[in-house]
C-alpha cells in the first residue's frame, strides 16, 4: 500500500526499530523484497539508484515499482537514492517515486543546502526529502569502490552543523556519515557512536544509515535506539544474488536454458536477505 516514507520510518522508530531500504536494479529483486515484507507483515523501502533513474528504462522500472508498492499488503515506499541532478529527481517523481535523497554531500556546505532547497521548490511539498551531511567513502553501485582512488573521501558528519542544516533545508530525514561506507568494509566497521549520539540529540528528524551491508545486526539495532530509522542495503543483497546465480547457472543452462527456474533462485536469494534484514531490525 502507498505510504509516506517519513511516516513509515517514524512509526517504526516509535516501536524502537528501523525500516530497511533495499536497492532494486530490477523487478525480480523488488518482487522478492516486497514478498518478504508481506510475509513478515512489515513495511519496506525500495531504493532506485540515480544511474538507473537517468535512463528511460529506469523510469519505467520506477513506474513498475510504484504499481508493486501500491498493490502490496504492507506499506511500501519508493525512493530515488543519492540524486544530485534536479532533472533526474523530477523525472523519477513523475514516474512514481514518492521520496528523494537530494544528495549534496560532496558539495560545499552552502551548495548542499541549496541543492535540497531547490529540490523542495521543484518537487513540491508532498515528496519526502532526505538530505545527507558528511561524505561516505565508496561507490553506491560497486562493492569495492572504497578501495579505489578517485572515489569520494570519507568525512564524518559535523554534528555542530546539524541544527542549521536541518532547519535551512527542511529535510524530513538526515543521512549521516559516522564511519559507515558504501560497499565492503576494510576490516570490521568502526561506527562512531559518539558522533551519532551527538547528532541524535541535535535533531528530532529520523536519521538514515547508508552502507548497512557488513554492519553487525546488534549495531543496527543499537543505531535504531539513537533515532536511526532507516538503514540502506545494497552490496550484501547483490553479493547473495550473484553468488546464487553463479552457483546455479551451469545446471540451469544444462536444463534446457531454464531462465525461469534461475529467476526463482534469484527471488529466493533476495527474499531471504530481505527477510533476515527485516527480522534483525524488528526484534
Ligand atoms: P551498501 O551497498 O554498503 O549496503 O550501501 C547501500 C546504500 O547505502 C544505498 O544507499
């Protein structure tokens, strides 16, 4: 069923839990995620990457996700993730996204604020806006981006900027950089709980933790107690699907090029991951 992303997240936080958000590059994954949410009776967020939304087929995917979300028996929101291009935001919303991460985190502070304000002016009051303060290392679409030269340099959220940033952007949710990275962590994740706590006392809007892949379940649960109401997964979902496809591919090629059965394995891998994430966040 259709839901406002901010309301979904706020009501989860009131119960001491966070809502998982999963990047969907394709409809098979989205079907699995929504199926898992329906089975667990919990709401969920479908994320669309900006590179996906920047293509005509990507906009068709958003329209399909909108239909899937509206027909679901649990609340489902569709969010354009990490967008910095206003035209892509407008196209994604026209196609059916009900929320946008207006991501100016790689810009100077004032330009970051201006991007979120421009997004609000363009998209109107009904679209839920997430904003990001602080820079996450890594590449949103590639697992090993944090290892490569040229990717954005990590910078922790400056908690002293939080009140000003939230009030001037009017953002409904705030993505933070507290030691989290996109893609695989080098070693164990080292979340800066002191910084997160300091952010949490400075704003009442829900916080968002990107780069949740690889963060232990108990730490995600602990983060929810510090007002982190949305956690974003991509890499771990892809790792599972790709490993499953690699393992199953030879047998299904031999079985008369059986793509339909292979898609069933894809669905079960993505659905199993989503079920586990929903379970760990809502216990
Ligand atoms: P991971 O790929 O590290 O799980 O991060 C996903 C994410 O933050 C999407 O916005």
